[in-house]
């Protein structure tokens, strides 16, 4: 019987002190957890089962992981196996046993068994044979966790769950493996793992219980769920999954949107490989916008003009590329211009502007500003890219070192400078910012970048990356679903994500 709900998430708790384990067990239960794994190898002292199991709110899994399998057990193997036997008879509902010790520890009463295999270095060539061997053991659930080396490794572990002879949980570790942790639900995995507190170093790439439940809405994913996603490198701190998944849920659309970290040279192979799932559409970010435009079989006018795509939509004849950055850049600037002296709507015509950057975002911005009659200049660290874009758009070039002394009415940052985790960087010296100048930053994670802070402190009119991000995401959502996007909700979700208040479930 296929179940859909919080019982499909096993919440992992790993703390050094018993009292903190007890606290987190109760907090996890209050948050809806219906299965909890206790990492006994994290405890600084010998486990006291009476304390740990005193107020058991749901089924508990006992795990004592060795260092070679990603754990912290510092004792002997003999003592570890003795502890596992004690946990089995001591009141745990489940026990996790590695493949090499599973036959040495017999089944006891109705305690369920997870037979596990961990490889912290690779996805072994003979993974399928290992899985088949595990399915022959006395397991209630087979668990496989391997280290992804490339995006396609996700597909190998997902295939293990298509028609396994034993219920199987299989995923890749690391940020390359995040898709497999989420998509297991689509392939009828009995559950997935999520950390109650992922800052405790539970496992590489593990998502928190809050993320997998609230952002990715794992309990709602089923075999009919359509897949959409974000392609980029990096993607870990993007708000795109939050904004799109919230929009899907608000309109009752059975879809999930997940991040795919794809290294620079791997885009074409990735798109071909993951078409097998299939993935129905992608948002595209740094560094793949230009390559996505080249790969697509059909292109909209903005992609043809800018040679960059931030959206790919799968159709019967391949992918169609769109550039929602182009229209979002124009709309965001026009909507946020300060009014004229008599209160009239602001205009971009004949204003001077400097764009920092020469990548896909800069190209979309440059064409959008040219369309409005802006007197445009471009600067970038790489002179060749700067001159190529300036020639394409028909504007001036400012050498990168001279950007600080260039006078302009509008300054637009289209570089990644200031993006998480480089929070202390700014693409321009604060002395170059003048009162009344319009400063727009395309970076939205964080919203208040160092550039934004410095521009505000100097009396500039600031437009953060959030406005443009929401506008381009809304257009993408429309291309993905054919539905009118819930724009106000999307904007609210992003604003709240930057708030210190923790988001709660949207019912």
C-alpha cells in the first residue's frame, strides 16, 4: 500500500548529549515527525535507553554508524554490534544494520530491519549488483547512500527504486545528490531521510525536515507528480524551489520543483540524461544561460535577441527556450523609478546607465535598456566579453578599473558579486555611489547585499534583486503551467524568506 504523508520522512537526530536528544525528539514530534532515527554514534556517553525511550512519540530507528560509513563511532566493532543488539531488545522499533553485519545480528521479535550500504567516495560501478545482494538479505527496507560525482548518478540510484524486490531507499550524498533525496517519493520509496538540524553534520547534502516538508512538500509527491527544476552552479541557496513549489501548492498543481547543480561543461549531457525522467521544464541560471539558448530546438524572440535563455520548457519536439529576464528587467526598472518633479511617471529614455557584467543577465538587461532609449555603457572583468556584448548591443565600453569614476544615473549589477556565500564583496567602491543615483542589484540571495547597503547609506534610490527575481519567476511559472501565476503570493514568500520569522506551512 502506497502511503502519502509525514510517515514518509524519517527525521534524523544526532546530538552528543542525552538531554538534547530528548528535547529534539519531542520537538520533531510536535512538528509532525512520525518516524525518527537516533544516531547513537553521536552520543558522548554510553546510550541510556530508558532516558531515550521514556516518552517515545513515534517509531524510533537505532543507528550506530562507523566512520567509514559516515558515522562517529569511536569504539570497537565488537562493542558496536553489542550496542546494536541491546538497542534491538531495548525497545527500538527499527534497527539499521550495514550489509556486512546484517547476517551476524539476527531478527528479534517485531523489530524491523534496515539493511544499509554507504559509499562516501563514489557510485560504484557494480551498484546494481550490490542492491540485488542486499535484497536477498533479511531486510524490511534496503538503504543505499552513495557519493555523487556527476548529476547522472542521481538517475542510477533512482532506477533502483523502480521495481525493487525489497522496499528500497536509495539516494546520492552531497549537493549533486539532492534531486535523488526528493525524487525517491516519485518512485515509491518507503521514506526519505531529513535532519532535524542539518547543521549538526548528519550527512553530506541532507536536507532539513523543515526544507523537505515545507519547501519541497515531499509528503505530497507521488508517481504522477511532474518534475521541474533549476539548473545552475551553485544552486544551494536559491529561493526558486520555495517560490515555485509554494505557487504549485496554492493552485493545486501536482508538480515539484527541485535544484540541479550542473557543472559548467555538463549542461548538454545533463539535459539529455534527465529527459528520461522526464523533467518538464527548467529555470536556468549562472553559468548556463548562453549554453541553454544554443541547446534549445525553439527560441522566443528575447532569446534570439540576447543569445541567452533562463527558461527551458519541454515539448514534443524538444525544448523551447525563453528569456524572462529580459521582460522582468525592463518591468522592474520602470515600476521602481522615482517619479518626476511633478509626480509624473519616471522614464528611462536618455538616461545614462552602466551595467556591471557581461553574462546572460547583463545581456538581457542591456537589450532591455537599449529598447527604452537608455545611453548605455558596459564594463566587465573580461575585456573580450565586454567588447563582444557592447558591439552586439551597440553601446560604449568602460574598462573595468575605470568603473569607479564613471558618472551615470543608473548603475546595474549583473555580476554574481555579493551573492551567498561572498557576502562581504561589492562590485564597486562605495565612493562611486552618489545621492539620487538609481542602483539596481540583480543578486537576490541575500536581498540586502553589501552593494544595496552602501547604496542606501549614500542616498541612492535602490532596487533590490527580489523584484526582478519575482517577476521573472512568475513568467516562468506561466510557461511551465499555462496558469496565471499567484504574483502577490510569490512576492510575499520571497520577502518572508528573508525575514527572521520562521515560515510556517501554507494551508
